[in-house]
C-alpha cells in the first residue's frame, strides 16, 4: 500500500498495530490523530476478522477504507459482514 501511495505522491504515515493484541496502543494512536485538523483517511489492512477496520471506524470521525490482504481463496464477504456500524469502504 505504501508503494502505491508513493507512486501517486500521496503523503502518508504507516502504523502497525493490532486491534486484538494491542488495542490500547491503537486507541492512543487514534486519539492523537483525532486532534489533528485537515484531510485524513485511515486505510486498514487486517486479517479475516477485520477487527481493525471496525475498531478504527468506531473511534474516528474520519473515513476508513478496509483493504484486505491479498490471499488465495479469500472470502471477501467476511470483510463486508463484519464491518463497523457505519459504512466502511472496501477496497479490493
């Protein structure tokens, strides 16, 4: 994802965090970004449960794009069904 954003000259910051293993760290990161002003979009790359996209979406006012990792035989409907209460964009 970072390579693609660089190619289009889009500024980005990359964070690696788990909604399951390090939820407090995730919420701390989100809290810091929520203080900023300007344009911001979260792109989440998560495993099968897609918990990361849901947790991020539930704790932000900014758009969230769920981008499942490329895997053979991935059942994409899992990502759609388990999204948060608001609409999370799905990028395939």
